[in-house]
């Protein structure tokens, strides 16, 4: 499939075929997509909870109760569910951890370049932590960037997905002890294969987007 076909075919799945499972090879590609996403100064301010078992999805469904129950079948009938979590804070120890990891991965030919990188991380994070006072918000933006590339990536593997902000983040943070670990949940993405009866499939319902004339200014 070329890019145009992938973009036209992908859609937010509303009903999954619970009998269809994502292969282990595709799950490995999916985890690699999550890990390889870019982020500002390579901060990687995220953590992912991946549920593939019935028990794991039942735990994930604790975030789709009450007001959020419209999303519950998309969790329980999917093949897998990824919970995207963002860091709630970042400090010098974490910036050092990022620089040390880059160093271990062979990215710095000498100590000066490593220190230059560490300085850039501290400078950018410092602007958000102290000047703009939006560090947490900035880190969440990086997680959303990951979600965007993730949705296109899984579609390129022929896998259907449902991004869900309609989740009880407090319940999920409690279920997975996230806040104690320095994270909070943001968005869940269900993955699998749509049921034939899914009304929202692009075979049945056309996609809707604002017109090109409204979206672009060509200069
Ligand atoms: C961040 C985000 C959160 C969303 N939350 C939900 C949700 O909780 N439940 C749902 O059914 N769809 C959800 N959607 C799906 C959007 O409604 C959908 O992406 C949009 O209508 C465009 O349609 P398409 O994804 O089929 O192209 C969400 C999408 C995004 C990007």
C-alpha cells in the first residue's frame, strides 16, 4: 500500500473482531514504533503499558467505566491496548540519564560533544520548567507526537486502531501505580482488526476532513 492508500484506509475503529489476534512479529514492530518516536532533545518523557492478555485488557478496562463505558468494548475486544503515559516531572538526574544513554549508544565522539548535548537538554527543559512553567504540558506534547506517528505506523502494518482520550486517567494511574513512579496516563490506543459490522470502517463510511482550500496557504 502506498501512503495515500494507507491514509485513506486508516480510521478509528469502533468495533473489533475479538477472534483476530496481532502476530508476535507485528507486536514487536509495534513496540519498536513506540520506542523509536522522535521527541524534543530526545527527552523520551514516556512510558507504555501494553496489554495483550484477557487479564491485562480487564485491568485496562478499569479506565473505561461509568462515563467512559462507550469505549469499553474497544478495549476488551481489541487484540492489544497500549496506554501512553507521560512523565510528570524531569530533573538533572533524568537529563543525565538521557545523555548517558546517548553516550552508551555511541553518539558522542568526545566529552565536549556530550556536555554540549547535556547543556542543550537542560536549556530547553529549563525554559519549560522555569520560564514558561509548562514542563509537564511540554512533555505531554512529546507523547502526543509519538501517538501521531504510532497511528500512521500501525496503519502501515495493516492494523486497525482506536486512539482514546475518553478514559479515566485517575483510575488508570491508580491501577498501574503510575503517579508513584513519576508518570500519568494520557491516551489509550486499542489495536487489532475491525469487525465486518463496524459502521465506521472506510468501506462503509467515507472519511471527513476540512477542504484543502481551508487548510493550506500556498505561497
Ligand atoms: C487524541 C485522540 C483521542 C480520541 N479519543 C477517542 C475516544 O475516546 N473514542 C473514540 O471512539 N474515538 C476517539 N478518537 C477518534 C477521533 O474521533 C477520530 O480520530 C476523528 O474523528 C477522525 O477520524 P478517523 O480517525 O477515523 O480518521 C480520538 C482521536 C484522537 C486523535
